[in-house]
C-alpha cells in the first residue's frame, strides 16, 4: 500500500542538479558569484551567500538573499536576468543564473584604462550614441516592467546590468523591495542603500521612504555615464551630453524627488519622444515660437515642452538670441514657476550668449528680457546673474536704456536685505562700471555698505 506523502516529503525527494564552482567571477556585498557547471556540463553562474557575523546578522543576510531571489524570480521579462535554480537548504545557500558575457561596466571601460584616484574606478569611455540609446531603452523597459509588478530595484548601476547574447539583463535585486510594503524589517533608516554615485539622496537619509523616483535618479546617472564616459561621482557636466538628451538627464537626476520624472514610465515616454524624431523637420526656433504662442494664449500645459526644447538646444544661437528674448513676461513667469530647474539652466545658457558685443538697439531687447526674467523668478542665483549681466552689458555698450533696466532691478532687489551683499560684490567685481551707474544709485535710498562702496 502506497503511503500518503506531505509536500515537505516531496520537496525532500526532489532531485536538485549538482553544481560545481570553477572560477570566481566577483565577490563583494553579501555574496560571491562563481562560474560553474551543472552536472550535465552546462555552464552557469552561481551566486553564494556569504555567511559571516553574529547569528542575528546571518539571519538578516539570509532574509535579504531570499528577498533578492523572490524579487528576481517573480519578474518574467526578456531583459531581467532569469534564475535557473535555488537552494536555500544548504550552507551557504545559492542560486543559479545563466553565464553573462560581461557587464555594462565592462563596456564602459576604456582600453588600457587606469584607476582614478578620485573615484577608485578605471577611466571610462562613452558608448556610441546609437548603442547607448539601444541598451538604455531596454534597461528602462525592464525597470518599467519591474515597477508595474510592484518591485523597486534601488541598486541600479552599470555592474548590475549584464549581457547575454548581446542583450542587456537587469540583475542583482538584493536591495529591491515591494512597492507599498509597510515592512521596515530589512530596511535600515539612515543606512546607505545603493552605490553612492547612483543612489538618490533620499536613499541615504531614509531608504525605506524612497520610491520609484530613486530608480529614476539612478537611470539618469547611468545614461549620463553611457553617453559621456564620465563617472558622475561628484557632479555632471551636461555640456558633454548630446544636446537632445540633456533635458532627460537633468530632470532625472535632480536632488529633490519632486523635481524628477514622477515615474520611470514618464521617463520612458520622454526617451521615446527624443528618439522618434517627432519634431525633427521643424527648426527649434520655429517650434519654440509656436510653443510660446500657445502658452501665451493660455495653454500652460505646453510649458514643460517649451522648457525641454530650450534645454535640448543650448547650442542654437538663433533660439537663444532671437526667439527667447522676445518671450512675453507671462510665458517667462510660467517657465520659472512650472519648470524652475530648467529655467535656471536656460538663463545660465542665455547669460553665456549675452557676453558679447551687440548693436545698441539689440542691447535694449536683451535688457528688456533680463528685466522681465528678473521679475519672473525669486531664484537668488538667477537674479544675481541678471543684475551682473545688466551692469556689464550697459557699461560695455555705454547704453543708458540698459543702465535704466539695471537700476530698476537693483531698486527692487534692495527691498530684501539678502541682496545687499550680492550687489556690493557685483560692484566690487566691476569697479570700472561703478561710475556708469553711480548717479542713478545715489538717487536711491541705499544701505550703508553700498554708500561706503560708492564713496571709496
């Protein structure tokens, strides 16, 4: 008579293939990855959990390892690394994956690269734009899918993007968690989650509170590195990025989550717009004029598109010196309020173009624009830049209309004491220009520090 068996009895009788480790691929974090073989000779990659520390730490590490397996096995996507087998009943526990051809980090390494004293990483190289976009598009799609299944990755970096048969595969969900999970058991508040260069700021202050916008941040940093070859350890130089991708990287990597894309899906839609060539047949200046007209007519939903167009085309002189200066004050105000980060970048680029010699009448156009931009924003950095540009522009062209615009914005600025040292610093930095504006300043009620400066 056949005895009844329990599920646990069946599990014990299940035959697990035998796996033999051959060579160590890498180690670090919570485990080691070995190149190995199955008993049928198939080459595989085997990840073993490192067992170390006191019993409580070992239990936590096992739980994290199990979570990595659970997250990764639940995701059935062509660009998510599959798990072939798992054995948590042995010491050390392990899981098995296909052998990768290398990682994105390997592709980013420059031939004969040397280790940077600053980052501790080998010097990198930019990927060809078409290759970078093709890889990144598939990675983004995998992350969108993971988020749609309720899984956050939280440790996206080039080392965790592997390749099999040339296809990028998202791997290593060791820091992943289920979205909307109320559990804090495996997340230590104020613990560093994710590699420093790719981890969003909030992951280092309250990791459990980080949402999918943390993955947005990491993707932006990764894309920057793919396009420039530069490791974004401290900051990023957007001038190194192909112009059309500057906006998406700038928005994705904002320090404040609320200023990033709200989701990876939104970021993916933006990427699709950039690569589909929807407005490729229209010159940026003409497209900007059209958007400005729409916003001026009340279509405020077009403001982000206008901001994006300006950020993506910072090398377009006609756009910045002939279209932007004619933008109505209401549109400038909408840009400053709805897209403050982009507005700061737009004004920075404009200031670079305004540092030149112009016909007198055109300096009046620039001064009118700068005065409107000053009133459109309360951003201290932008306002300081405008005050200085008006002073230099008026003095260098000996243009009294520009001088009047300078005096107007300075008079408004003096209402807030925070601007007093700023204006004093600007005047000290341009002593030759003081006489150009002295009479106008002396007609105002001035702070003592400005009076002393004029007297000196």
